[in-house]
């Protein structure tokens, strides 16, 4: 599996505005924000798409969502609400092939997203 731009962020080869890190996950600001708050929460382990999440990865993926809630509580927008999105492949709009949870917040978000 080839490295993506997110591996370079994990390895500190390119800069990112990192807001959370632990052994399993990293969260940083999206370079092209679509809401007042737009963070990406990624696993340190490289998993290309939702289709590639194995049974052994379930704890990692659950952890990404725990991190989302933890950031929302700490940053004070948990109660007003937010959106988490994981895009998959072409029709899902995925452009970086290292799974990531988009965490969007800070304004009412439209639905459906098209
Ligand atoms: P996707 O389209 O795969 O769901 O989301 C990829 C996201 O990564 C996009 O929202 C895009 O703006 C963001 N992104 C792409 N390259 C970089 C980068 O080098 N740094 C940061 N912080 N975000 C990036």
C-alpha cells in the first residue's frame, strides 16, 4: 500500500495543525475547511478505505469516533452538535486513501449533502 499525504503528516514530514494525538489516532485541521470547525481524525495504522477495515481494526475505528466525541466535549460544541463523515471511494467523494473521519461543526449543517 503506498503512502498518502496523511502518512507524511503522521511522520511529521509535512506540517499540520494537530489538535489531538495518542498511540492510535491523530486529529488535525482540514487544509480546506467546509465549516467553522473541520477536523480530520485518522488512525496511525494505514487503512485505505472503509472497505479495507478488517475485523481486527474494529477497535481502531471505534476509537476514531471516541476521539471525535472527546474533542467535541473538550472544545464545547458537543451539545449544539456536529457531523462525522467517512467518505469511501469515488462515489463517496474520497480523495485521500487513508481512512479519516471528517468532524464538522460550528454552524447548522445542511442535509442531504448533495
Ligand atoms: P476526502 O475527500 O478523502 O474525504 O477528504 C480528504 C480531506 O483531506 C479533504 O477535506 C482535504 O481538504 C484534506 N487534505 C488534503 N490534503 C491535506 C493536507 O495536506 N493537509 C490537511 N490538513 N488536509 C488535507
